[in-house]
C-alpha cells in the first residue's frame, strides 16, 4: 500500500512539474520584441524618399541626399543649382506603411546649427488636387536650430483648421555631441517622448488624444528654415508648396550631415503593440 501511494505521489509530482514548465515556456516576455528593426546597411524597401518641399522650408527634398550604408542613414544639406525653386537640397525619408499606436525609436545624432531643423516624427496628410490639406495628423520630435533644446509638438486638423500643442524641453546636455535613443510612445491615452529610455515630455489631454487616432507613417528629415534660428512659425508644415520662391537667410556655417542610426540599433524598437 505504501509503495503504491509513493508511486502515485511521484506521478503527481511529475505532472505538476510539467505543467509549471509549460507555463514558464509560454509566458509572454516583459519587453515586447520589435515588429521590425533597420540597421541601415542598405536601403530597405520599406523606406520612401520625398521629392517635395513645404512652406518655411528652404530645401527641396530628393533621393540623392539620403544615404543608407554601413549601419547609418545620413541626411545631407547642400546648395542647390540655379534652376531649383529652393536654395538648398536635402532629404526626407518615410515608411510606406502607416501605424496606429506603437513605440518608435531612432538612435540619432542630430546636427542642427542656426537655421537648420532635424526631425523624427509620425505624419498623415491628405490633400486635394490643389495641395490644400484635407486631413492632417502629426507627432513631432524636432531640433530647431540647436541641439540643447528638444521641441515636441502635436498637430491636427479639425473643422478645416489646424490645431497645435507643444513644449520645448532642455535636457541639460547637448544632444548633438553623441548618439542618443529618441522614442515616441503613442497609445490611445497618451503620447510620451523619451530620451535614452527616460521620460522627457508627455501629452495626455483626453480631448487632444481623441483627435490623434489616425494611422501615420514614420518620417525623418533635415531642412533649412526660413527663420534664422530654425524655429517653426506656428505649424512647420502648413502646406506643401511646389512653386514658392523665397529668399535664403544667412547660410548656417556648419553644413555637416545629420546622422540617424548607429550600427544595427538605428531603430531599436518599432512596433504596434497597443
């Protein structure tokens, strides 16, 4: 009798161990895996290159000023030729796919001397045939003419008019001295901006969050502002301009590139988990 009871105990113990082992194997990891990661060794098909400009922008974007190689995406500004409608050329890259909510991170070394803007943002715009905006949703990280200040902004269109909210934050260091991780954590109830994993700014007004529910594509660009300090008058992309000819400000002395990415951690975490 005792022997049979001992055998039953051993069988029961084995079953319990198997069950706990299975649960441990199936447990969801605490940190979600990225939906995709791009290390910028070459140009991935997910990326498109802009061929446009917009009001307040003294650059026209083209494919040649965005270089994907050796673990780096490099966006470069250069002077344009005499036949250009803008005095400078640069680049904007963006994903073909749009995302509704998610965590988006760029490992970036911004370079924004006076008059130059570096941007990492989410955007959706729909235009009519005359380039008048019909829909507009935007979540921005920008460096407007300096890299010791970060500008965070939300833009949306309601009843045919642009609405905005934003905040400038001083991180206490010059972020252009080295590479840092810049994150947009977008959920239904909040938009949180982080630098190197630490919260830098948050927007959670329910009325604003109700407006920002449209899927958006992921963008990065580098451009020269009409404003000499690189600041954006009210809305940085008020309309896509194809014809405007505008005067150049005093050219910034530093024309080096803005670099996005480092090795294989350029986009360390991009997904839609909410």
